[in-house]
C-alpha cells in the first residue's frame, strides 16, 4: 500500500509541476504578446526639406510601413519638428541622431551608451564586421530626451572590482551593471569602458586608469584637415600618438594635454591606423590601436598653370622654402589664441582661391596643391591678425612669398601672410586678434593683388577655413 500512496503522491506532484509550467508559459506568452503590442521604436524629428519617401529611404523602411506605424492620414502635412516612429529600427529608443565613431568606440561601448542591442546597431548601420567602426565613420545612434546623458565611468583599476568602482562613482551597482549590460556586477572587468547616467557628457569613450577623458576632436578627419587629441589626466602621464604616420606633440595646457596635427592635403583618402600609448609614472604602459578614416576634401583641380620655367625650382626658391620651414618648426608650449579666429581680410567672403585645389605647372607631372586661402581686396586692403600670437618671421622681398609675415600662435600652429604691399609689424611683436599687421599687395610670385593666408600645423598646411569656422580647443 505504501507504494501506491507514494505513486499517487508522485502523480500529484507531477500534475502540480505541470500546472505551474503551463501557467508560467501562459504568463510568458501573455508578456510576449504585450511586448509585441508595445513594440519600441526610435523617433526621427523631421527637419525642413524632409519628405516621407526620403525618410523611408534613409532609414531602410517603406512608405507604407512608415504611414502604418505612425497612423498618418491622407491629408496630414509633414512639418519640421514632427516626430515619426521608425519601424525598421525596432528596439532602439530615444531620438535618432547621427554621429561620427569616436576614439575608443566599439560596438559594445556604443551599445552600452545608447542602451541598444548590438544586433540592432549592426542592422541600423549595415555593419558586416565590428572592425568597420573606424573613427570618423558616420553612424546612426539614439540620444535620450530628458537631458540625461551617458558618461564614461572612471576606469576600474587593476585589482579593483566593478562593485568598488561603482560605489566610488556614487551610483547603484546593480543599476550600473544593468546599464552596462552585465549579467552581474561580478562580470565587470578592468580595462573595459563602462557608462553611467550623468547631467553632462565627458565625450570620452575610452576609460583608462588615471585618465579622465581622451578625445580625438574635429571628426570626420579630411585631407588638409586639423585634428586635436585632448587628454585630461589626474596624474602625470606621458602620451604619444601616431595617426597616419603623423606624430603630434602633446603639450600641457592648464592640466589638459593637447596635441594638434595637420593632415597633408594629398593624403590618399582611406583608413589609417591610430596608435596611442600612455606611460604612467611607475613606468607601466597602455597601448591603444584603432583605425581612423580620412575622407576626401573634394578639392577641385585648377587649369594647368603656365609659368616661366626659369622661376620654378630655382636655388633661390629652395633657399627661401628651407628658411621658412625652419621658422615653422618649433613647438612653443603656450596657446596664444583664444576661441574662434577672425578673417585676416576686411571681407571674409572675398575668397578668390580656396585651399587644397590641385595645381600642375607647365608639363611637370608632379601634382601640387594650393597651400593657403587667397583673399581679395573687395572691401579694403588691410590685413589683420586673425588671433593672438607672436610675430616670428618678417621677410621682405622673397622670390615666391614677396613681403611675408609669419605669426606663431603656439602649440605648433602658425599663420603666414604672403604677397603683402606693406609689413606693419616687427619680429618679436606680440599681436592681438584684429590688430593691423600689413597691407594687401602683389609682391613675389603673384598674378594680382591678393593675400595668401596660410595655416601650418607642425609645418603641414591645413585648410584655414576650419579655424575661421570653429573654435579650438
Ligand atoms: Zn595662394
């Protein structure tokens, strides 16, 4: 009998377990149906000039789906500021935005920062491999609306746990492990980058011990472009960088290490390696590699120039170039400019030749490019210092440059003014932004009155318009 009792008990237990399983699966099924009913979509904010079909095309969906998900009626009018749910990016949350892949970004870090599954980011950005996330590539991301941002958590130091690091950051450990898509705080590793909610973004995507932020600025990088690497450290670290074989020098400016670099205008567009090393006071070293994209500057090609063959490649020209090169070489450690630069001419729009245009001379097979910005004299002939600096070169009557001035602005950044009619400063003068320094002329190798305004970084000419359009740092 005892056996029967046991059997019936087992039977009852089995029925009970089955009932529980059925109810769990019914519950899960219900949850699933609910989730499907409340599918999350990111929103796109309509801007002036958008059309529904263009938005559908841009975000890989169809007009029909866009209309259905957003319940658009036949007589609805699309207005700037309207929000549209984007059905193709189901699972992304927030407002759709585009950004350039930043230094230190990976699929994991982008997923943590945007709180989006990596697979959805892969789909939205048509990535076939995570290695396609080159610095400077444009990607579709989402941002949050309520003013809350994601900022990098201070790096987990070797020997420290995620728990300790999160306690030090003053946030809830489980909340942080959830945000960072860790199944448990125990899964947090040193030398990985984690994010936490914050009122402001530090812009950094690479968490290294002792480093508050590390940023490659002025993306996307282009031929003839300026770049800036900014490193904010809380201990005296030594930093080196190599970007497409350019090794910018880091200078400490008020506790932030700044390295300005210029990309040669003739650099082939493509993907180049960036390597950075951080050496700590105890001698330990951290090395970081990522690929960076250099895009075309879309510079036009000028008609071949016919010049007196005797005037090209002369000894006088070579001597002049060598002399100027030496003046542009030193990296003075004080930043003498402040914010946005002004145009050195009275009419900033009076541009007669852009930086970067390709030039050939006579039958010379060599390709050259315009190393500066040519400004005419539409409103007047005065030439002003565009930013603070020190006059380090006053060269009258040069074969190529005519009457020429060179100003050192610090950190390897120099400006040159060529073909002047008059020079109104002396070597050693400290000039302020907007100070009169010369008069436009047509001295040296020049075909008519104009100012050739050139910006060099470590001796590489860069597009001057960059400095007139955005403030560094
Ligand atoms: Zn020029």
